């Protein structure tokens, strides 16, 4: 069973709040989850993030993979190091030589 740390949407229409949950990767976004490890309120001032560090470290040590958004939230809270910024690959410049 592959466990992911991901967001589960809560709240009213156009007023989302999210729970950060540990869930089986095969379950739907708002479906079954294993444990709640925090919350995220993007519409409040300063994007309120509340995490339970002991639960987050427990799941990460057991091999849970955070989604991209949760990885950024965890990095902002100092629970994991930030992922390196990837630069877009440049296409190699090729010069076509005309042969006669």
C-alpha cells in the first residue's frame, strides 16, 4: 500500500479549506484517509497552515510520499528541506550544414 500525504478539500463552494491527510494513493481525493496530520486555509490572511510535526515525521519516516503542494507546505514549516528549483531544459542548438 502506497501512502501519500495530500490535501483533502473541505469547506463551502468557493471558500475552500483543506486537511492534510495520510491516505492510500488509490483512494479518491475526498475519500477514505488513514490519519489527519494538519490543515491548510488558503483564503485566510497569511495562508494559515497548522501541522502536527510528530505525525508528519512519523509518516515520512514510514515512507509516505507528499504531493507537490504538501511538500511546499512542509518545507515552509521547516519539516523537510525544500525541493531544488528545477530550471527548464534548454533545447540544444544545432546547425544544419547544407551539403551539395
